[in-house]
């Protein structure tokens, strides 16, 4: 749902300012064994930082790189999660 809402640039700003990145990263952290949650969370983060490189600061501050790397390791056989790895490589997180 966050990914769909984040289709609007104005909504992206509102979601990030309201702490949405932290909420998504925390959900992925708590449910890292669930590939569907990880896929949705990574997709949401990708959507939130698309066209807003400054939003990547919120991802880093929330511990996103570590959570995303662990997710990719846990779900190495999930094609959807691995596609998100390619997207994450395109997003500057540091």
C-alpha cells in the first residue's frame, strides 16, 4: 500500500516526513523470514526514494542498508526480492 501511495511525489514527501521509512524498515526487520513482507517493504522503500535522493538519508538512519542486505541474504532464491536488489544498487544509500 505504501508503494502505491508513494506514486505521488507529494505523498512521498508526506510519508517520509511522517516516519514512514522507519515504519517500513522496522516491519521488514521484524518479519525478515517472510519473503512477501520483505518484497513489499523493499518495493516501498524503493518507491519512496525514487526521484528523491535526499530520502535515502531516512533509509540509512533507519538502518535500511543492513536490513536490506540481510533480507537479500535470507531470500536469495526469491526472484522478486533479488530483482529489488538490482533496484537498490541504483539508489545511493550512503
